[in-house]
C-alpha cells in the first residue's frame, strides 16, 4: 500500500510539471526560462533595472510569465533578470514581450541618476520549440540602450540580442 501511495505521489508530481494543450500534447514548461543580462556597459558602473511583466503572445492569446528575479544591476556581469515562461504552444512562432518598471537607476564614475524605462518594451519572436528546449537569453547593449544623461536622467532605448 505504501508503494502504491508513493507511486501515486510521484505521478502527481510529474503531472504538475507539464501542461496539457488542446491538441492533447503534453508540454514541459519548467525549462522555459527567460534571462536578461547587460553587455557592453561602456561608462556605466551600475545599471539597476526592474522587470515588471513578461508576456507570451501565441495565436492571439496572451499569457504572463512568472517573474523569478525582478531586480538586477545589469552593469554587473553576474546579475540577471529572470522569468519562467508559460503558455507556450506545442509548435509555431510566439512573441515574447518584456516590460520594465517605470524607472531604474544608473551610476558612472562621475554621476548618478535615473533610467526612464516608461514605455520601453523589449519584444522578439521565437519558435515555441526553441524556447521550451533552451529558454532565451536577452542581452541588452547598455552603452547603446542607456545613452548620455540629460539632467541626471537617461532614457532607455533598448538595443538587444537574443540567444
């Protein structure tokens, strides 16, 4: 009896790691992760960014990802923003949309101020199969995305690469 209960518990745990699509195909969403890092920091010694939303658009339907690491200093090579993607279809192309909080912060050797990320939306298209198998790494080019300050405020104009 104990073995039967143990097997039932394992089956329930495995079932919790997958989601059933309308086609009846089971999809593992637990490896579908999105990471955002900063590259080419230029003069920035700090670039604090806050992730507010991650959306996946497929076949006219929008689902939200689960943010796991909402705040990071992208000028520091070891820090990344992160989210888990959900609602991926069995196949086909999807659009991933990344939204940041209204303001972040920056510093250089000489100054510090805010990064205005209002309205800045990072979006890209990818195959659902690739996202499910490998996830995605969005590398933001900080020297191009956070240009020179005006009154200690820098606009965020996303320049990025997806791998």
